[in-house]
C-alpha cells in the first residue's frame, strides 16, 4: 500500500513520454507566470492525495538564459494521510526559449524517509549531472519530471494522427529513460470547471506491483490555448486511480478558448 500511495503522488507530477526523437514545440508558451493548477487524486471513491502545480519567474540568474521556475507539490490526504504521510516537493528551472530544464531539485518526505536530490542539465553535450554522477542521454532534449509535464503542454501536435506515438526522454532516480505517449484523439470531458474539449493521450505504463497487465493510463488535456490536464485515469491491481482538476488560476487564455494550435 505504501508503494501505491507514493506512486499516486508521483502520478500528479509525471502525467501530464527506440530511437530518440527531437520533438517540435510551439514558439510561444501555453502558460505564464502566476498560473496555479490544483488537483485531487482518488483511489476508488476515497480521496488519496492532492497536488499543486505553479509557474513563477525565476529569482535565480542562469547566465543569459531567461529562466522560469516550475513547482510541483504533492501530499496524501483524507484517510490515507492517517497511516502514511507523503509531502513531496519538486522544482524545475527551465529556459523560457526552448522549455529545457537547467536545474532540478526534489525534497521527498514520506513518513520517516527523507531524500533531497538535484540534477543539472547540459543539453548540448547530452549530459545530466546528479548526486551519483554524470549520465548520458540519447537526445539533446532531456527533462525532469516537472519540466517534462510543461514541455508536453507545448508540443506541436499539428501533424499527429490517431494512433501516432512519440517519446519524451527524462531523468529520474539516477537513470535516463524514455516515456512513450500515444495520441488517441479529441473528446469532451466533464469537469468541475465545465464540459471541456480535450486532447486524449495515453502515456505508457509498466505492469508490475501496482498496475494490471492490460492497464492503460489515459490523460485528457484541454484543446485550447492552455493545454492543461483536466483528468487522468488508470486501473491498478485493486481498483482504480483518478486525477481531477479542481481549480485553475492565472491561465494565459480563457479556459476553453481555441487557438491556432488547437486540434
């Protein structure tokens, strides 16, 4: 059960992914400083965790790069927090021009367990430096958990057709790996903020101690100028996990407003 709780909180920050691809992205960001998104995770009918994603202008100077500070915080809630407490903070500083990470930090607090990690990125040399050494990536676009989410919101989907797949390369737990994502199509989704037209994606998952053999993770992202995740759902060995958007403040565009890059 502890593994499930930890995975639920991580699920908030990650879901927003062969051969390495250079992924095309939009020239202008879909988000701006001041954006705050809040989510609730449910295990079956029970509240399991909450998550907050926010965007700020960086207070740190990284040479001549115009940096943005991306933050993600997840914690257990409701009955789950009574027997297992998770409070995890993830921060990523990205180059605003290409959405690539410069510095990533995480502060993990799970009951009595503590871990503080960091990673710096040199995309020209395809290197990622962490606490346990320097790692080589197959591509010049390598992300951490948080920057992967925001970069995905800025992908150029104009050429994607139903069934098309792409991969995002990321660094996690002292390992460079790739996450495959399938484009499913466009459909409407009911949310607390209304019925919204969304892009439906299916990030790949690995069966094992949490997920069923035939489980699929589905993610619905608004088909508007903001591209914010509205809902995610996946079946696990016992029951299912659902993530729902509960509030969205400081958006760049009015929610639901179609733009030139809407599908």
